[in-house]
C-alpha cells in the first residue's frame, strides 16, 4: 500500500530516572486570576511554579472507549479532569492538581523533575500530604525515526495566502493505547497522564508561534481481551512490533472504518511500550524506533496516523508525539529536504540530536507548518472559526 520509506538516525534525549527522590510537602496559593503558585524545596533546588489553567487540551466531548466490545466509558468526569489541569509554560511544567480533599499534585515539574503523591506516607503536615519529587536525567541514545511517503504525494514548498484573522488552527487527537501501555495504568489514571503529556506537547507547539491549539478528543483503551477485535492491525504472535508493517495495517484498517471517533480526529496515534523496530532478512529484530508517521498528510483520512513508543516516561513520550505530529504537519528533519536551511546540530525537536533545544521547533519546521495551514485544499480539517477565547493576533 505504501511505497516510500525514509529511515533516519537521530539521538533521542530521554529522561531516565536516577533513583534520587525527596519527600516534600508543597504549599499552594490560588490568586483571583486563577493562577496557582506552588512552592517547595527538593534535591537542593528551590522550586516555584506559576501555573495557569490548561484544561483546553481535553475536548468538551472527550470520549474514552474500553471494554470487550469497545463501549463508551461514562465514568470519566470530563469537566473535573479539565478543571484540574495546569501548566507553567516558562519552566515546562504540566500538572494535574486535585483539591477535592487533601492537595494531590501529579505530573511534570520541569525537564529534570517529576512529582507524585507519596502513597507510603500516611501522615500529613499542616493538612498537606507528602509528595515524592523524582529526579530524572537526560540520556542521549540513538534511535531511528521513520517517515512514510504515501504513493502519489506531491509536495510543494510555497506559501499560499495567510489565514483570515477569524480563523484558528486546532489539532484534535485520538490516542489508541496498545494493551501493554494500558496495563501500566492499573492504579494511576491514564487520562491524567495523557492530559499532562498533551500539555507538554502544547508547550512545544507554542514555540512555533502560530497559535496552534491541541486537544484530545478520545482515548481507545486496548486490552488483551479486546485488542484483536478493536485493533486487528496489532501483531499477536510476536511481542516485537514491525513499525512500518503495523502503521501500514493500521492505516488500511481505519481507512475503511466508520468509527466516528476516528473520523473526527485530525491525528490518530497508537501508543505502545512494546519493542518497536524492524526485522532484517534473517528475521533478526532491531528495537530501534521511537516513532513512525506519514509525512505531510494530517488532513488525508487514510494517512493521518502515527505510532509512538513510550520508552522512559511522560517527557520522552511528549517529545515523540510532538515530533511525529510535526511530520504529519509537513516538517522534515532539520538538515533534510524541506529543512535544509536548519542544521541538525542546532538541536531542535526535529533534529537528530535534540538535547540542546529539544523543547522547540526550528524556523524551518515553522515555515513548513505555516505553508500547510495556509493551503486551503489541505488544511480543511485543522482550520476552524475562532471562538471568543481564541482570537488570533
């Protein structure tokens, strides 16, 4: 079905837990503006976050699908989830803050620290329960990134006319969680985890300065019981997942699907923790891929798909989701084809070595995305009339 394959080597900066953590009792103040200030000291570092509401990454009609036959889970309180999401874009924090009872904070503090409630501590201090602040380090590892060029793709590199001021760009996601990923959330909430992850993706997209909004409209939770029925494109006989073959089968399956959730999504992404890579001619598997996506096809129904691997946690997952989404929006790797003017050594998200500026997109990627969103024949799924809160500058 798909004939062109680009495999490019890049050094992914991953967040690896160091084993260091400290128990803290964070203080929080909420101002009239809705901004929350959180302070604590951990691992010899004074932390102060100024957090703004960030519930827009969850759609008002957010839908969770699970169960043997893919039923809608009506137990999810959408407005409660949205109300508890906050971010500090300046430092790269994305948190779920639960004040229904004792204060519970969960999520990303910055690129080096995570916070979660400490369930081993029963006592509280001045009504504040204990939290663990966990240190992670950035570890450079080599992985391959895969881009598939659908047959008949004709790429242009010219601007069209700018978007009218009353038009905004919003990318709506559906995440399909492969059973190994779903299983890891027997205790903690997947919805909270993916919402915090999506806020990190939003912070990364903000570096494009194009006013792009992102939102999760649905999660399809796969389990061992429903995976074969709801996602027959996922291999059953082998734990290893051939990235190209799986994406090919995934696209073909959903291309013929009448599922309204899939139809309404701008990007459909499979999340897995299984080994993702390729087999050689002797059947040896190389576990070397973090992601795979179609290039320049966000609004093409049969090609709006990607696969990402969660390898070392939420920050790496956010980076990979942003990276593969940018491919669908038309971005090449820095230093390649449409991004020749940006060196891969600069270290942006789309470079082979993103340890320097790994939270931002390069000027070349911005140019390609800007070209896509101004091409009326291509941008129809992500450009919409702005609401009162989202007027473009």
